[in-house]
C-alpha cells in the first residue's frame, strides 16, 4: 500500500499529503484540535478525527474500512430491533477487511486516554484473535492512523 504524499513540504519539514500543505502528523493534530468537544462523546470525536485523514491517506481501502455503529443511546424498542438485525454488543468500532501477511483482518477499538474495555469487548477481542484477526485499541486519531499504516505495510492489497 503506498501512502499519498506530494513533493511539497509541511511547515515542520516532512513531506506533505497529496493535495494538502501539511504532513500526516500535522493534519491529524489540526483535525483533532478543531473537533467539537461534546460531553460524553470523546470516543466519537477520536473516531471522527481518525476517519478524516484515513480516507485521504488510504483511498484504495474504499469500502473495506468501515465503522461499526454499535454505540449510542437507544430506547428499549430500538435496541431490541437492532439486536434482531445483528448488532453485536462489544464489537469493535472499526473494521478493516484487508488481510496482511499475518492476519485476516484488523479490528480497531476507540478508547479515550482513560477508557477501558467492557467484558463484552474483551470477549469480542478473544473471538477475533481466535479467528485470525488482529484487535488493537487506539486512543488518538494519530495512533489509529499509525496502527493502520503499520498493518497495511505487509498487505498484499495494493
């Protein structure tokens, strides 16, 4: 997987992203800084800040990098309806359906700096790993991008 950079340089001196005047690190920092801070939605903010640069840096992933909308507040009727449709408590926030040299797929769980996994998330992680997937937790958009970049570096999907 090649990463889209241009001949331009960022103000920090590293190569800029194609079509941008900033590098990956500065782009993510800018995006995180401009995110709306919603009380109780810190993980949502991190995930939004992850997907903005991910779609630019890894355009070939297309629909193979997806968010799993398991969170959010719902009334009992809606929760029951979604459960019947297959919504699974504990499923990771992000799924990358591209295999690499070691794993069949990648599951990313978004957490705040102090966030911890629920018992359902720990069980999901065990099942992912038993099925040949890689499950990792990331706590910032920049960390998530680096994890994805490292994971795709050994992928045959080019």
